[in-house]
C-alpha cells in the first residue's frame, strides 16, 4: 500500500488533502468534522477582529461543480477563535492553519494570539497584491510558525508577488484564491442571484481547475523547492494527482466537499491510495513535479497527425466521439470505428471526451 504521509513546511500530515478556507471551516466543530471525514489539515475562514456580516443570499451553485459567493470573512470574531475555537482543536487529529488578513494591521493585532491559541501555521490573504509583502513580514516577525502566502488569479503580477512574498520570508504558497468579480443573474427576476454590491461574486470550484494547474506549475517551475498548496477546482483523486505532478506539495479543496458532503474527503484519500498502488508509486511525494520537465519552451509546435487507437471491448457506444467531430470524420457502427483521415484535423477532442478510454490518441 502507498504511504500517503506528506510533509508540509516540515510538518507531517496523514495525507496531502487539506480543506481550504470556507464555510466548512467556520468553527472548531466544522473543522473537526472535516478531520474526522479524512482531511489531514484545515484552513480556517479568514479571521479578522470583527465578525463578517454577509449579505443574503451569499452562495449559489453555478454550472456543474462550481460556486459563486459574496462571503466576506469569518462570521465569528477573532476573540472567539482565540478564546474558544482554536483551543478546542488542541486534541484534534489534524493540522490547523489560521487564515488571517486582509491588512497588516489585522495580522499585527492577531497573529501572535492565533498561534498561542493553537494555530500550527498561518495563511495570510489580501485582496491586493501590493499588501502581501507587509502581511508576510508582519506574520513572520511576530511568530515562529510557518507562514503561507495565498495568491490570487486576479493579480496580473501574480508571479512577481510570489517572488516578493518568498523574499519577505514566506515559507510556502497557497495557489489560488477564488476568481472574480463574476456575476450570475436570475433570468426569472432579472436580479443578481446573490446579495452584495451589484451581486458581484467570486468563482470557485471545477471551473478553476485548469487555471490552478497552470499557476501552480508556473510557481513550481520558478521555485521548485517551495511548498505549494494547490487549491482551486479539485473534484477527484485524479485532480489531486495532476496538481502533485505540476509541483504541489499538498492539495486543498472546498467546493466539492461542500457540494457533495464531507465524506468526499475519505473517499478521495482512499482513491488516491489505490491510484498510487495501481500506477506503482510509493507515495504522493513520488508524483511531485513529474510534469514539470515536459513544460519547456520548444523551437516549434508539432504538426504531425495524431495516431489513434480504438479498443472495441472498452467502447460503450455512447457516440460522443462522433458527436463532437465538427468535421464529420468519425463513424461508429456496431463498435466498429471508421475514420476519414482526409477530413480529420487531428484536434484530439474525440479521444478526450471518450468516457471509457476506448479511443485514445498520441
């Protein structure tokens, strides 16, 4: 059996799966539920001195596996986290990461007390890239626990911000925060689906995954030894594998367990273990960065036609490969595949949508 233990900033986790900041980590009770379900670490909702008062409604489903939200920060004040919630997690079987922001003044007021109350790490977060260095420096100057810097895909200078945060002493990077502003309108009423300023919201979940993979890869290519928590769009154990292969040390998730229930953590950890066994890997660490050597600049793009293989025994005759071919190059009759090579453009879409792996290309 694969050994799922993972080291993050020198601290051992039972597995690489973390519940990232959000509604599930609203309190000690919520975090304990996630630990009991299989998460190895948890990031609190972002703690500020005053509790947030969120508009109603402030979370809505959007498409399959994604959410929009207009939440602000923790709806429990810092005093309650310090006096009750964090101490209540002292005996919990998991790593507690306190999210704190969004200004250096808030970090200065809270960081030391959050660590004294039981936080094993801090994650600093801000709405503005320009504020991140001061948050990191403040947290590092007040505490001796690892400090993670959470970066946002909304910042055009994201990699410059990563460089600056690491230079300021950040021990690791969390990539990425939610994307936005975004907007969803209820077509029955013509009104925004969520409360808040104009109903403008933040996107999380499956829709973010390709963006997260690219940003994590960019960070890890530039800083291959830095611990990175890949957060955004993880729905399956296979998504975790992809994040690890582009250099992540651990993987955060929230939208999927929020939508599917927290038992998702245990199921996903089990599936990761089976995937590693099936593919001959001894641990998640063996996956880390495997894809990075392939992400290199080349002198030119390949234009060679794709070579397709088809295994009739795996085909369920769903016909998706035929449906998605804009050039009408494919025909499937009684599990016999026919390809008009003159019409085929070697785009590869047909193989990518095959649900059983019957049709493959290289």
